[in-house]
């Protein structure tokens, strides 16, 4: 008779459940079978996996430390609610790429898979210089992997998390570059729908690249149902927070305004205890005039933020092109810029 499962074996099963490779009841079934069958045979009996796959999952910690055929993984670049991104080199030509891996626990979620594959298609077809380029998407070990450009730099969110604020010139340069990418997307018929500091990468030279188009589409296409809202509550336009179907580029302009506010003020436009309260404030609460009038906020910057974040979208910039025109005119008027 075999021994009871070791702590390491129990941790391995817990990790498989957490990562989405096993259901909890299957893990419990394996634990009950270990004493009679041995650990590997108990796992194989429940899952149908061979010894090679079990060993691979143990070695890679359920793809948390992935080994992908054809690539040499160098380091983890980031993670979000649906995926993890790793920097890698392609073995065939040593090109540096980023691999975006859909979390295994979402690989059986039809909505998550559809969005992931839609993003892969968009990134491979979209011809916009300031949007990361996608190369191919493939399936591996039951989940999906998107190969795309490895973009050097840091996200705006990383700077903000360290307590950094941006001077007006630097912030407006970021917004200007982002607006140009949004205008190119608008011309391609796309609304970003999840614009935020975490999705805007900036290089050491100051070049901006949008790195996540997981929610991009036309209007509210792709929602799971009529009650769901795409995007990140802290940056959502009021019409998006209400779940309206006819979104256009003005929703992205609002999100870019909220990002600009965060960059120069150092905090979010609205503070809330949970997502529902944040959505309510996006719809109903106005910006704090005191916050915008303090510090080094110029009247022009104040105007840009107020107009970009107008609750009524008819009062916002009609397009990113109109915003670009105003910012370029302002920057040209500033001596020493």
C-alpha cells in the first residue's frame, strides 16, 4: 500500500486547482486514491494525463513558469485578470517577442477565449504604429498563447504605483501620442473600451505604445450579456458605465482624460470602495474643481481635462483628431517647449 499524499503533492494539486487545470472535486478524488494507487497513478486515473504531462505541470507550476516549445522564456513582463505575459526569444531566429498566455482557468470560458482570439486577430490585422503588433496565436496544453512584439519600457501604471506624477509637458506628450493611436483605431472602426495607464507603455525615449486591445471592438460588441460592462471602472465613460450599446471614440477620450488627470494629479478622479460605487460616481459625480485648480495645473490643462471628461459626451471632443489639434496648438504656444 502506498503512503498518504505528501505536503508537496497536496500543494501541487492545490496549484492545479488554482490555475484551472483541475476541478476541486477531482483533486479530492485524487487525494483519496493516493494511498491505494500512488500519487502519479491516482492523478492519471482521474485526469487521463500521462507521466510526461504530469511532470511538465509540476516543473512549470501549471504554466506559471512556462516552457513553450520553440521559445526560450526570459522573464515575466506582467499579468492581468485574464492573462500573463512573458518575454521570450524565438528559437528559430532569436527574435525577442512577448507571449501573452490566457490563464488556464479561463481556457474553458467561451467568452474569455472569444475575446482572446479576437484580440489576436485585431493585433495581427491592425496597421497602427503605436499599437503593439501581434504575430500568431496557438494552443498549448489546453490554453491559448498570443505571440506579439516585445515592447520595451514601462506602463504608466508602474510609474503611478511608485507615486510619480507627470509634469504638464510630459503628460500632454503622452496624451497626444495616445490620441493619435486612438484616431487611427477610430478610422479602422474600433473603440478601445479599456484605455487606462496599465495599457499604455512608454519607452525610455518617451514613445507610447498601446499594449492591450482585449476589449477593443465596435460599440459594446462582445459583452457577455446586457448587464455586463467592459473596461476598468476607474476610467470608464459614463455611457460605458451605464452599459450603453452605442459607444464611440468619445468613450476612449473620457478614459484618456481620466488617465491625464491621474498622471498630473497623482490620484484617480474619483475614489470609491468598490466597483459599483465607482461606476455610480462615473455617471453622477462631477470632477473636483479644487483638485484641478491646485498645484501646477495650467488653465489650458484644466480645460483639456474638463472637456475630455464631460459627463455628456456631446460636450466632449467629437474625436481624437479634435483633441490632437487643440493639444498641438497649446504645445506650440508654450515658449521653451
